[in-house]
C-alpha cells in the first residue's frame, strides 16, 4: 500500500522528530497507515505479549513528511535485504564497515542509508 497524500496538519506546532515544517505537504504514515498506533511485542519476566503503542514513525500523528516516509521505506528495504541474506545486525554492520547502532538507525529510517 503506497502512502496517500493528505492536507497539511492544522496544528501550528507538530513537535517531535520528523514533523513537517508548517505548510509542508504530508503523507499517510507508512508504518501505521494513518491509524496512529502500531503493534509491538513486549517481553518481561512473565513472558511476552502483544501491545498497542503510539506509532514510533509518526509519533501518533498518522502522517509524516515526505522525507521521513522516504527514509523509513529505504530503511525497511535495507532490513529486508539483510534478512534475506540471513545476516544478523552485527554481521551486516561488520560487512558494511559501520557500527550496529548506525545500521539500526538506517533500518529504522532515522538516518540516510549509506550507498
């Protein structure tokens, strides 16, 4: 499902990382598809369970800047390629000559992937 264009938000201060500048076009969040929440698996001393949480990509707004969506999509492609090679995060980072933290940030769409 490709992101859908929407009107810019009316709130003056979106706050948080990845918020579009005032008046900048936004698109439906590619992670939560505009639902503002996503599902996560949380593990603790009593085992693991599924929980609903505020979407980490759009911070619960349901939409993101075009740039934020582009970075997230590229990161997901990078992660998919790594998993297809059956590499751990550590193995792929070593192969790429970067740290695990850098690769994790790339896969989560926080920083631009290295070419």
